[in-house]
């Protein structure tokens, strides 16, 4: 369900206000709790568009139709534990003693990060960094925080003169997967291995393409149900919630490692590299 909020935010942050779909997304964001009880004609009238336009927008968000989106909205409303997916801390503890809640959560993060020293395979990471350096078309795939981490790495690599692609929109990821070839590199970032559920079609396109596939995750190698060529295990999670901290740490370490391996070490080297 969180994926819907993520996609709405991404769309509103990147689309033009002149875009017809922008008004639909804005209405949904401001009237989310009404959507599950609205008919498609009601939503269309509220947004001054046709029902067909509503249907197309729902498909662009990854839903089969408006009824599918309504079903997920209804499920979200009926779930009184909707915020339990944020961190693995008891809500009563946070309400009564936020200092104790902080202590618990920080302890979980420390435990997750400490396992990374043994879990990260730098031989594999160096192979992946060489792929990034040597190949032209590097595309990141992921959702939500994993996608944000991909953009973080993409930005670092661009500062080191390496252009990569990290689309925030899942539909653009799927379309790009259709175009991938055997000389391309797909880097799938999925902290808990859940990309299988939101990106199933994208994964099938990647499998068919013959491209090299890199998986960065805290989960098992086969969590995506497709073969992967390079597997970077971030950490062994006990709580299932602190993996994003392992991912961000690994991304920053990978950026620094890429710098030490491939970036010119002096200004003269840099000038020769540029010309």
C-alpha cells in the first residue's frame, strides 16, 4: 500500500502542473480517504476529466483499473496497524517513552551495521564496480527507499564522471527493461527482496533481455525468482526494518571504493582524462 503513496508523491514532485494527470494525483493526495467509497464517475467529475482518463492514470500507477486501486485503498483504511511498518518499535513504548524507543531502534541499527563487515563480499562488489565503469548502459531498478538509494549512488557516480540511469517511476523502469540488451547492466536494489511483487513484469523483461543482473539486498539470492549474475548481500537482518540503514551505508562505501579504483588521482591525470 505504501507504494501508492510513493508513486503519488513522485508524480506530484516531477510532473508539470499543466499535466491533466497532475490534478488527478493532487485530488487523490488531498482526498485519499474518500477514494475507496467513490465511483469512477464521481472521481472523474471531481477532477474534470473523463472516466477513461482516470482508468489510464490508475494503470500508470501500476493498477489494473480503478476498482483495483479502490480495493487497495479500502484495505489500507481497514488496517489499524498501518504505521507498524515504519520501524520495529512498539507503539506504546514510543507513546510513553520516546527516549527508550530511540534506544531500542538505535540498538537494532547498530546490530545490523555490525554484521555488514562479515556479510559484504568486496570481491563481488569490485566486480560490479568494474561493470559499472566498463559498460555504457547501467540502469538501476527498485522502489521506495531502494530507489532513493539508487539515485544517491547515481549522483555520486555522476560526480565521478559516470552516467547511469535510475528512473523513479516504475512504468519507466518497465519500459526501459524492455529495451535492455546483452551488453547492458541491470542493478536491482531491493532491501527485503520485495521487488518481485511490484516489479514482476519488469523482472521478466530483464530475464528475457540477456543483460547482466546485479542484486543488492538483505534477502536471499533467489528472492526475485530470476537468475542473477552478481549477488551483494547487505546484512543479516533480525528485525526486518533496519535494512535501509545497511543499504545506505553500503551505497556510500561503494561510491568511495569506485572513487579509489577509477577516479584520477591528481589534477594532471584529470585533465588528461577529460581531453
